[in-house]
């Protein structure tokens, strides 16, 4: 669909160096392969700046390994999320070059280093200690996507002076990821202190009327700070991903 | 049910100064009267420390006036809430001694002054300017119940330095009422700054996923500050009422 | 931020007993330490009247013990909530001075006795027997915060005469905590009988349309008694905490 | 489908007094007529003990009148619900024999008096004055269905002694209809005081988290009294209807 | 509170056969005992026509047995609901006279037979086979409360001709309990076929948008048949209980 | 993307009858035009079998007329839905050839008659009289899309014998559209009687826990009849549209 | 109720070849049998075009086997859904002629082959690999109901070019079943590309605000493509069933 | 809190050029003024890169004008959102230099031009014509914050080829704002086509199960494209604001 490629292709037909049948074929063949269930899109690095990510939940270790094998042949960086310890160990046994991040529940394999370094710092903040696994998923994601990542944990709003102590660090970040459960107020307070985009991640931490993260989600969507956008509950990966794009 | 009164009553029967029939009658007659639809409980001041409150919504001016007339005979303080301007004016015409508080949408008549003065200051805080009507309803309620009331408006969490500027005022209050819509984060931040009870009032101010105040309500119920209790959405009256009891 | 401390600090600089650099440093150093994940705020007793509370759910026994060790050095009272029997036993083995309250699922260590005794009685009421664990969490919390605590269990509204039998006890309490699942009506009935603040705690006890405690929560927020404020579902700790502050 | 009628019909065919074609016709012709949009089922009195009811909401006065005209020809009792004053007056002008009940928003025409008198008293109780229109709809419905009806209004649970004053009246009723908005606790308290069935009607009276009557509905469904069953929000008619059947 | 008892009591005081102190005592002593956690109300049979019911869920076998022991001394009929097989067997070992109803998950002990027999038949209908446990809980409850009970299972609305086959049986019942999950339509269809009260019980059977029984609950509350009232999701006991009262 | 068209196009380039630039242009020009806000897709009839439909709600008469003018030039059939009487009259004044269907709130202009006649009958059924506007919207839609349409109104499940009377008509339909509010049970009953696809349309008719049509929607999604699929609340147009496709 | 059968029956009575009693009996005996809990309707194939389906969830292997045994005697095709591997193996041991489809969690026994072949292709599309079990349930259902079935998996909307690659296949299908979790957008995109009916199946795949499939369900109900109708969350069977009826 | 300013201040005290009292005062005076209800923070441009925004909803024209007058003195750029035509005209009469954007419902006054130009293009995309007001609010916001803004309207997913026609324009944008109601699928499709951040805005456009924008909100939060973050329903301003920060 790229007009220049299209023009070149049509010109080869005009010049007879490509047959009409080959032209039809080329125009219709998109560059992905079928490995049974899950199609892997090798053009994704070109289009999106990052290889396919494997969502580990609901897949067993063998399924994950099969997909990883194909990706490694293609010389791609790999991020596998939502792995419990059992699956993670089985995968690391198969791929000794893989790094396992237990708090984040992720595995990474960095084939191509140094690609697309982010411009500034991605700062990942968590309200409570229970929000850290989600925060770490965001941090690992941003790291493998080529960003300098800093973290600031356990600075929830019921002790707002703790947060204010780190005000300079907040001001220096280029993108901020703020992870919070319970009342989900931290992104609003952080958003009011900085002049950069804040990606808010509600967590399912809490009980009673938390309703699995609905309470902080609604709080974040209703933030009185205008520089806050929200991703799905517990979606640390998504926050790290979009923060990386913003940081380019 | 008061055992001393009961003892006295039984003793009169024993002594023959009260007939059995009168005794049965007395034991069964509770001190309230029926004025048709709405029963007014004159013992309420004794039991509860405050006269009956008239919820003005859904009643027309004439209905409100009829109830007020009976109350005034009984020499009671009166608070009428949820009045629009039209009804309020009709009522004030009838009772020139009444005070109309337009921002709060309430009318008060103070028959017995000085009763039951609160021990400390009730501080009413609002996050935004749109939360002020609810905050004023709370303030007027606390005032007529005999409290010193201070207000601090428009100090929402997206500019947390504004709030911190008033930290001393926060620390000096005995009870705090915090009124907020949108993400409802203010009670958590205030709760973390003070060592006194905070009554949180969610407001229906906001749009989209505020869902008529559900978002701040959930945030307040999930507050990470442990000194926060919550009343119903927009229930400024209830907040002022319970804050007054706490302040006694 | 305390103006008198600030004045003293500035005066030392004026008098040359403190260098400018030290002044900047002092003004920026807030008194909390970082022990890795969870920051412990030793100033909390000064600011809030009570030491840090450890929410045991989601932490393993070793994590709880590590945090407790640091706190004990700082000579602080400790309350650990939401502990199952296994964790509790491991903790008590490590700290023989700890008291385990099995019905409440809490552990307490009282280092400084007698602090900040409450003025009156905190009365904890439960509607059904299944609400007792939450009620006990509230009672233990109020107790370690220096209050005289009484309890009154299994007096739900479907047998309102049971409750009325205890009317005097109700009238004598300074603050009331009312714990109820199912239809959550008990706080409204109790609230109508007393002239003191009622903290209502909905529980997730019930089935079908209880929706994990949503039914009693809504009932309590919509209470026709004006002296009722509500905390989160099953949040016995929060109720005990705010009741203690009210009772001071 | 009545086997005796069926037998008689088949016997007429056997005996030749009815042709097969007439038999097919009779078996397939059910006794209702088509008057365009709304089919009126004249057999309803036989089957159900009461004539068709007209739900007035969403129909204009002329539509209601057209349906009533057909019913009156058929000598049926008529109940029209959910009428505002305008529609009601137009209908009464057309049918001077109709009775208009303004608080209930209903019109009744009693053609056949005295039918199917209920065995005992249907007692209609309301928690607040704002619940009265729904309570009246229930009372009028039970009345025209041949019951002795008593009412007891404004006895909500925040003043439970008011209700207890009427305990004898409660005990004497055969069926109780309890109408309540806000926290919806009244049916549970009443249900605990009597040994007869209680039909609970939640009303949309309330604000904030009442959510249009959801709060009292959930409370009533979760009642700890086992003799409570619930009808739809504001459904006074339905409550009066089923109470009448219970009372037969 | 019974006026005749009250009169007698006062007369004894007048006549000197009862001292004032004894009178105060008698008036204040309500007839229940405290066995620790759960108060048992022995007057319940008088007031309510049926002994205390033990809700087995969340209680272990020993707790249930302790409560039952006290009840048996008082010569009361007993119904224990929501028992899994393990608990049930332990209880039956202790009380060989107990009957265990495995499909209903209940245990009954009938001490006083023949009491308060219902006037007609209570017919329990279920839509699907998965609704049977709830239906059986209703049936056992109605049975021990002295009613003739019939059951009709697996007659859901997607095969409405099956139901119609039993039309006579439907018509002969005095009260009908209709248990249904999924779309919850069966009570509306049954309600349209009979002229007697229908108690509808939604079940949590279903998946996806059943939302744990919310779908059939809403359907039943919105029934276009006016002789339908609803109890809580899966509340077979409550349905059997109120049906028994209606049948008296 | 049609491979034959693509082949022809490439062949023209190969043969030099089309320049490369023209080829690029042709491949990228999709056949729709921009008339400002709303793009009209003239290829829609080819792709979808029916012209663009104008959703009238939220557009004023002039906006609708402007879009219609462009469509009429293109010789297309037109359906405008959700029109109140005022808008409808203004539109009919401008296009005298338009037919206005007041009960359905739609306008149709049939330019090309007789296209794509459906194979069988589309039968539109409504439960109550208040559901008729939605049912009519479905009927008009199916009619202008070339189907024979029959209607059967006011046959709700509380009088299931009415429905059964029309059983033959139900059996003869090729597709059935069943429109119902309240408990939304009719599609399940109809679905059990026929062996053809049933498109269920929940309506927002009802009150209380209907929650604007949520109750019948959930009932329909949980239907125990497997031949039922559902469209959005009040979406008569969508039901008529997909029924037409099924009927081809 | 079939008038011709009815006529024949009545004629036999008229002619004396059938007694009245037999007539009553025949008219009232519907052709299903009672095998205890679950009634099996052998007329279903005639009425509905397909034998009874056994919903395996909540039934143990023996219950399923008992029902299957009766069905096999009646020479009917059988589909058992929602079977885990353990149950499935037990069933296959009993019925060696049964086919087990592990990804779909279903078992089929095809007694009568070739019946009622569908006219065109039923194309089953899934958005992600996790949606495949639901998609397979739909595919197996459509297959045993006599349709040619094609599948197209893992073509979600975040890579819309993948889907477009299969555009021809989409255009050739007669009915499309589109299975999607997460944002549930695929049916809208597919619906916009084809001119045939699309049956959308939301899945409970996803996390956070997926709310067990509510998110894709709402998206599908609000589809801007008018040729989309929706079945319950995870209801692959229902989608395959109605698609089969459409394809006849 | 800026350490250099702090150092300078302390140094003046050390050097005696500032008294201790003045120091305390300066440290405590934050640079905002109180103009009654709404505090205006003049430091906001420094901190946040943009002046205060006035949310016009719920304020009358005079209130807006009063706030604007103070801002204009301070030489700040102004954005007023959510204005209906009446208010807008009154404001423009008072400030002839103001620009009114009727489709967006906003007024802007650009005092300081050329500030902080964005690096790339902000592309605002809407799914339907009814989403345009929200899209325009986003576009006007991004424009006054110094960005080049392009718009692409009416390219919803049911005609995905329309969108693909603009693929180059999508690829060239630095930040994309995607506004959609109904099924909210557009951000997922756009997100899959580009390698830049996508800010998704759900709108309340739709009916039935749209639930005021809840359906598209959930779809966007559950997007299978990882470069999508979400703001509140109808929050065009917030989307424009955060997109501007990303674009810097």
C-alpha cells in the first residue's frame, strides 16, 4: 500500500520484468506466515518499532516455547508477559539466553540491542507495595523497548509529603507511568505536579468496593488533571509500551 | 423504656395513684403526634440533640409551610434543605424570621440559640467550585447545630500545593468535611495530613464515567487513609449532621 | 512546614549556627527511611496518633516479619490485619510478645501502653454471627488505639426486640460501630435510637444479590438516619480507626 | 384445555350434534377479541379472578378511553394505573361513574361489587411520606379486588419506636405490603415482627446511590427475614394484586 | 407488649402480688437466651409459626451441632440448610433422628409433627435440571412447615407445550414456587396460567451474561404477570418459607 | 482487491494502455465522495445489497434533506429512521414522493422497486402494545428491503394461549423478529415453537428494574432456546436489516 | 394442535373408531417421556431440525451417559458440549462410536448422516488464539447440523491487513460467525466487508475491564454494522446452531 | 521547593538582607491569588506549559467573563470549553478579540502566539459524524497549545476501506486522537496501523446498551492494540491536552 513500492511494482510490470500473475501474487501476499494457530507478523518491527509480544496467561510453557522458537529464528527481540514461576523456569531452561524478571512475571530476550533509544526518562511510580508487580511489568517493557527507566515505589497519596520529597525526580521525567489501586488518586496528584504526559494504570489491588480495580479506573478517568490518560486494569505492559512510543 | 421512669410509673400503680388502665395507656402512648401524613417526633431534640429536618425536595412550598407551622409552635429549631429559589421565597414570605442560604439551597429558623456548642472547629473543604453547593449545605447544617464552621474551597488535588498552603488550618480543625466530585481524591490527601476524623462527601459533579458521583464514591470508600468515612452522594446535610455529633 | 520549627531553623541560619547548605538539606529531608519496598513513616505517631498498620493480605509471613522488625526497633505499637492462621503462627513464633486474635485475624504488639485513652465507650455491634470476624477486627483496632470497647453481637433487625433490650447500652456508648451484611439495615435502626455518631461497616456476608457486600453498602449509604457514615466493605480496621479518633 | 369441557365437546361430535369442522373451529377459537392493537381477554376474570388492568403510562387519554369502552360493555371491573391529573380528568369526564384516586394516580370503575372478598386485612405500610403514592396504588388495587385495606404511613426504621407502637395492628393483618425507598430496611423489621407474608415494594424515592430504587431493592432481596418477597421498583399495583390473591 | 399480658402484670403489682422491682425485671426480660455467639429465640414458634432455621454455609459441623443441641432441648423442629455432604454426615452421626436431603443440601428434625398444616398444595416447579437443588431446598422447607408439596421439574419455556401438559396440576395448586435460571421466563408464563400467588426464585445457573443470576432476577422483577413476587437468587428456603405462610 | 479486476488492470499496464501513474491512482481511488461531514458510499448497494440508511436522531430536518438530495441523484432507495413528526413533515414537504410511517418514525423513498425479494415471510411479533413502535421500525425496514412482512402484536407470555393460537403463522415464517420489553421472555417461547432463526429485540419499555431495557436484553442473551440472536435495545432497524439478509 | 391431525382425530371420534376417552387421552398426551430428571423430547427433530443437545457443564459423566443411552435408542444425532477431558474420556469409553473434539470440548455421535445440508458455507472467524475453543464449539455444532464449515483464526483488528487478505473468503461465505474477546471489534469490521448475516460471539477472554466478556458484548450490541446479531458470552454452540438454521 | 531559589533565600537570611519573619512569609506564600470562589494559578504556565482552562458547563456567562477578565490582565492564553451558543455570544460581545468555535463549543483568546510549537502533526480522527463535536474540542485544544492539527472524520470501522485510503496520512502523524461512540472499535484498528501513541476518546453517542458511552469506553480499555490510552467519555479537551504534551 506504500505508493512508492506500488509504483515500482507497476513499473516492473510495464517493463515486462514482472509478469501480471506475479504482480497479482505480490500485491496479495502480505508478509506474515502461518504457524498453525498464531500468525506472527515479521513486518511488525518495521511498522511498530517492536517485535510481537507473547501474552503468557492461558498458554502453557510448550506453546510459549514453540512461538518463541520461530521468533528467535527471525532475529527478533522477545517479551513474554504474565508468566508464573513454573512456566518461566521451563522457558528459561529452553532458552538460557532469556532473562526472567520474577516481580514483573516476564521473560525477555534481547537479540538486537540499542535499537530506538528513548529521548528521556520513563519514570514508573507505584502507590503501594502491592502495586509493584504491575509497575515492574511496565518498567521491564519500557526497558526492553530501549528507554532509560527509573522507579519510585510506595508513595501513595495518604502521605503526600513522601511524594513531594521526590518532586525534582518527577519534574525531570519525560513520561510518567503511575500505578495505583485503592482510590486511584496518585495519577491526579502527580499529573498536577508535572508538565509531561502521565499514563495511569489502575490495579486490582484492594478489597470490597474496589470491584477488581473498577474504583481506581473510574478515579483515573475522572482525573481533574488534564495530562492523564488511562490503560486497562493491571495492564503494566500496555503502559510501558505506549510510554515508550511517547518517549521516542 | 427508661427504667427509672418505668419504676416510678409502676410505683404509682402499686400505690393506687394510677389505675391499671391508665398505666397500660401511658406505657403504650409514645410522645409523637399525627398530623396526617408526616409524624413529627417532639422528643427528637431530647433523643437526638436536634429537631426534625425537612427534606424539601419533592414537597411543594405549602407542604413545607404546614410542617413548619407545627414545629414553630413546639419552639424547635428548623432546617429545611433542598429548596429551589421559588419555594424558598414563598417560605420566607410566610416566616420572616427565617434565613435563606441560597448557595446551600436551605432555610433555617433558629429558635433556641446557643444550644450544644461543639468543642472545636468543623472545617468544610471542597475540591472544585462546582462542589460548593453541597459544601454549603454541610456548612449551614453544622452551623445551626451549634458549631464554629470554617470553609476552604477550590483546593483540588491537581494543584496539591494549594492545599498544603492551608496545612495549619487543616491541623487545627476538630472534624473535617471534604466534598469532592470527579476522581474524589481529596479526602485521601486531607486524611493523610490530619489526625482527626474526615467525613467524605462525593458529589455528582463531573461527566462521562463519573456516573452521577459513583466514581468519587468508590474512590472515597477505597481511601488509603484510614480516618475517612463516607456519606451518600451530594449528602451535604448528612455530613454536617454527623460532623456535629462528632464535634460534641 | 510547622511554622515554629521553620522559624527556629531560619533563626539558626541567621545566627550562623547552621550553614545554608545544612538548612537546604534539613528542609528537604523528611523523616522516613527506605527499607526497600515499603517506606515506614516514623513520624506517623506524632502526626496521626498511631503507628503504621500492616495490611497482611497478599504479604507472606517473612515480608510481614521484616517490616515488624524495623518497627519494633523504633519502639512502636504494631497492628497487623488480615492474617490467616498459618501466617499468624509463624509471626508469633518470631515475636513471642505478640498477641494473636484469631476471630479478628489480627496480631498486635503493644509497646507503649496507655497512650491517648478515648473519652468514652466504643460499642461494636454485629447483625449476624457471620459478621463477627469483621466486628472483631474493628474491636481489636479500637482497643489497641486506647479505647474501652464493648461488643454486642447477633442483634439483627429481623428480631428488633433483641436489639431494643440493649437500648441502655446503646445510649451509653460514645461512638458506635455497626457491622452488617445481608440487607444492611442495622445501622439505620441503631442510628435512630442514639444521638451519637454511627460508623457502618457493610460485610460481604450473604449470597445472590448481596453482590459481595454491595447490597448492605448501598443500604447504609442511603440510611434515613443522619448520624451514619460508611466505610468500605469488610473494613473493620478502618471503622475501628476512625471511631478511635472520634472518641478522643 | 379443560378436560371436562373437552370431553363434552368430543361427545357432541361423537353424537353428531357438532360437526367436525365446528369442532376444529371451537377448539381453536380462544375467547379473546382483537380491537386493533390491544387484545382484551374476557376470560381473564374466570382464569385470574380479576379483569384486565390498563397501564396508563405511555397511553394518551383517548387510547385509555377506547379500551375502557370495550371493557364496560363486557361488564367488567376496571383499574387504570399511572395516570397524571390531565389524563385522569379527561377519563372521568367520559365515564362519570369512575372514581379518581389522585394520590395513587389511578381510576377505578366498580361494576360488579362484592366479588371474592378477601379473608383478612391487607395492611399497607410506608416508610416515608414520599413513598405514599406507591403505597396508595397498592391500597387502591387491593381495595377494588375485594379486600379490607388498612394503611400505616411514615413509620420508617430510623424511628423504630413509632412502628412498634402499632405492633398490634401489624399482628392482626393477614398480608402486609411494605413500601420503602432509601435503605429499604422496613420490610425486614416488619417481617421480623409478624408471622404472615410480607410483600416488599422498593421505591425510586431517594438520591445519590439510591440508583432509582436499586438500593432498597437489593436490601429487600437480601432481607434477613424469611417471610419477605419482593416486586419491582414502584410497582404498587403488583403488590396489591398478589396480596389480594394471598388474602383469598 | 401484648396488652392483655401487660394488664395482668400491672394488676398483680396493683394487688401487691408482684413487687415493683420484679415488674421492672419482668417487663425488661425478653425470652431469649445467650449461648455465646448466636442467640436463640424460643418465642419464635409462637410469633412466627416455625422454629429457628440454621443457615449452614460458613459454619462448621461442630458449630451447627452445638446450636442444634440447645434447640433439641427446647423441643423444637429444626431445619439446617446449605450443608455439603461432609458436614451433613457428621451431623447425622450426632443426631440419628435427623433426615438428610442430599439434593436439597438440608437436614431436618421433626420433633412436633402435624403442626399448622397448610390448606392447599404447594407446587414447586423448576425450569431446568440444574435448578433442582434450589427447588428441592424450597420443597423440603415447605414440607417440614406442614404442607402437602408437589414438584414438577424440567419444564422450561423453550418447550412450552411440556408445561401446558401439566396445566391442571398448575391450576390445582394453592401456591406455586417457580425456580429458574437462564432467562428466568418461567414464572411469567406460569403466572399467566394460574390465579394464585407465584413465588419466583432466580438461580445462579447459567453462564456469560447470567451474571450469577442477575439476568433471571431482573426478568422476574419485570414480569408482565402481576401475581409474581421474587426472593433472592438461589433462595429456595425463603421461597418455601413464605409459600408456607401463604398456604396457612 | 477483486483479483480479476486487479489482473485486468495490471494487464492494461503491461500492454501500455494504462500509465503507471494512472494505475497507482486507480488502485488508490475508492469509489466514495466527500460531501463535507458525511461520506456516502455509492458502492454500498453492490457490496451490501442495500443503500445507505440515515439515522435521523440528532440530525435536524435540513441536514437529513441535504444528505437525501445527494442520494436521490444517485438513484438509490432511502430509509430514514428515528424521525419525530416535525422533522418528518418537513422532509415530506421537500420530497413528495417520500412515504412517512408514523408509528415506526421512519420515512422511505423507493426508487428501485422489486430488488432482491426475500424467499419467505419475515414475521414481526411484539409482546405488548408499547413495543409496537420498535416492531414497526423493524417491519418497515424489512419491507423496503424487499420482503413480505407479517405482524403479530400484543401476544406477551403472561397469556401464552394467545400466542399459541397463532402457532401455524409462526411455523410458516422464514425469519422471526420478536420485540419485547419487561421480562423479555417472548423470544424464548417463540424460539421453542419454531425451527427458524429468531432475531430478538429488547425494548426500553418498562420501569424500575427494567433499567432502560437491560432486563429484557439479559433475558434474551440467556435464552434457553438456541435459535435466538439479539440486537441492541430498541434497534428495530437492525433487526429488520439482518432478518432481510437471512431471508435472501 | 396441527389442524389436519386434529381434523383426522375428530373424524375418527365421529366415525366411532376412536372412543371419547381415547380422544381426550390422545389430545393430552404429548410425545415426550420422563426419565426422571430430564425429559427428552423425541419430537424435537421434527419441530426443530435437530436432536436434543446435552449441556455437559454441571453434569457428571454418568448423568450424561444415562441421557445419551436413551437418545441412542431413539436413533438420534447427539451433541454434548462443555466437557472437560476427564468426562469426555469416560463417555467415549462407553460409546466408542462417539467423536471427541478436544479444542471445542464437545462430543458428537452422528447416527443419521447427510440430513438437511446447508446451502452455503458457514465461516467461523476468531480474533485471537484464546478465542479458538469457543470458535471450535461453534464449528463442531454447525458441522454436525449438516453444514460445510470453514475457519479463519487469529485475524484480530489490530492487524486489519491480515483480515483483508482473506476478503474473498469472507465474501463467499453464506453466514459468518465471528468470535472475539477484548474490545470485540472484529464483528463490526467483518460486518462492514460482507453482505451476509454475521453472528457475533463475545468471549470471556481478557482481563481487567473485560468484566468476563461484558466489554466485547457491549461492543457487539453497539456495532455500527447493521448485519450483526449477538449471542451470549462464550456461547459457541448457540452461534453454530442459529447459523445452521440461517444456512438452510 | 526549587532548591536554587531556596538556597538564595536562605543566603539572604544568612546575610541579613532578609528578616526571619519575611523568610517564613516568603516560604509560605505560594504564587496564587484568591478571587473569591475560584483560585487562579498564574504559575501554571511555567509549571504546565499552558494557562488555566475554564470549564464552561455549569457556569453562567457572567461567571466565565469575571474569570476571563482576571486572566487577560495576566496576559495569558485562554481556552473556554463546553459553551452553548447563548453563553458564547455573550462572552464574545465582551471580548471582541475572542474566537468562537461553534462545532467544538469552545472560545479561545490567543494572547501569546507561537509558544511551544509541537514537533509533529496531531491527527484527530472521528468514527461518525455525531462524534465531531468532541473531535473538534480536541482539535481546538491542540491548536491553541501550538500544534499543527489535521482532522479525518467519518471513517468508522464498518467501512474499513475508507480508513485505509488515508493510511499515509495516519502514518505521518506524530500523535493520533481517535474519537468514537457505538462499539468504539476505531482506536484499535488505527492503533494497529501506526507506530505512534493513540489517545482514544469514547463518546456518549449511541443508544440502548451504549449506556452513555460505557460500551466504547470498555472497548477502548480492552484494545488489542498496545499503543492506545484512554481519556474520559466525551473528554475532547483532555485528549487534545495530553496529545499536545506528547507532541512537544
